[in-house]
């Protein structure tokens, strides 16, 4: 039913998108001059990809981010402005692995001529555990929680940008090298911090941190929403099960996420008798935070998450 409703909504959006094509779109980076060469129009589907595009493209790109901060990517409904931006883009970057369930129908409606980059290509995808409810068939889509995966993602994005504007190759390669150096330093810093933990048991809002947990050697106890997808629901028996697991494993905290309501996590934490990490200390999972927050860039997001996790498990 969700897919049928989305298809009907897109039909209406396709009719109205032309009327909205002159509206001001949500452009996150807009160079004022293209004197140095062509400015590449890039559309990204997630906040993380928007940040990567800005870092790699620099002044040579104009980036339109479909998803905004703290907006859940799993169940997004596109707007006429989104369709118009996709139709006009030189480069379109999606996360892939079915994170953007809306993407296929929306691309058909937009009928773009630009390149479409699947940023998950070349990454080893986690299959994860068996979950209740409808799961992405291809595996765990939350690939950005491992900086080594991000190095692969930005390399693919850079190649597409260079194809769109060959004269920008030198600038893009310079930006790419600089950003990869930052990712390497970030990865090393996180490994050092997590290595000092004696209790590495983690309970999160939903199963979004598998790549982080695997890469840094943490132990996944369970999630409040037993799914990669935030739209899944927890049954009474599953609530009892996660509470019992928290108690039996000596888990110290339940970590909420910035883009999800903390109510269920707080209820489970209270019943299990453990701390619930929420509010400003909530983890950034599916989305970056708003401007000025601790998670308004990818690197700041992982620094924040690591600080919160280490601080509450120490």
C-alpha cells in the first residue's frame, strides 16, 4: 500500500513540478561564479551525501540535497522541487541498498539526463541479522558509519563529477585527497577511543550502526526497533525480550537517535533500570544534524557519536 500511495503521489507531483520549476530550491552550496569553468549541478539523496559532495566538489559544484537534517530517509515523500532538481542535475548520487525506497518512482517521474551514482558500489554490504517486518532485500544500507566505506563512496562521486566537468579534475582530486586524509585520521582516533572500553555492549534505537559496531569491535546487544527500517514496530513480546537481554548482559545504556522519538527507548530503559542517552547526546544515525549542531557534518557526526558512546560505556 505504501508503494501504491507513493506512485499516486508522484503522479500528482509530476503534473505540478513544471509549475514549481522556477521556485527557489533548497541548494546547500551555490557558487556565485563559474569563471573557473563549469559549475556541476549535483543532487544528493541523503544529508551525508550532501556533505560529501560539498567536500569533494568545493567551488565547482552546486549541491541540492533532497533530504534535510533530521528527516528520516526510509519513508520520505519527494516534493515537486526535488523532481525538478533531479531532472536538471548533471550528477545524481544515491546511497543505494534500497535506503531510498522512493528513488525508483521519483527518477522515472524526473526522467533526468545526468549521471546516476550508486554510492554503495564497491562496498562490502552487511547482511545483518534476521529482523521482523519488511527489510531491504540487499542488506544493511547504513554504510556511512564506517569511514573506510566513505572513502569508497567519495571516490565514486569524484569520478562522476570529473566526467561531468573534465576541467575540474585537478580541483576535485585535490579535495578528494584532503578529505580522505581527514577520514583516515578520524578512523584512527575512533579506534583509539573505543579500544579502551571494557564494556562494549550497545543498544540503539534501530539497527543502524552495524558497520560502526563491526568495524570498531563493539558488541550489538539489540535495538529498540528490531529492523534496519525505522518504520518497523516493536511487539510486546519483543519489548520484554530486549528488556531481559539488557538486564542479563549488563548493558549500561540505551542510545536514542536524533531523528527518532525517544519515548520507546525511555520506557525500555526505565523498565530495564539503565540510563537512556537522548536529547543533545542522542546519536546521529540516519541523518546529519542541523547547522550548528554536533552532527552538522559527517566527521562531526562520527566524533559526536564516539564521544557519547565511549562516555556512557566507560
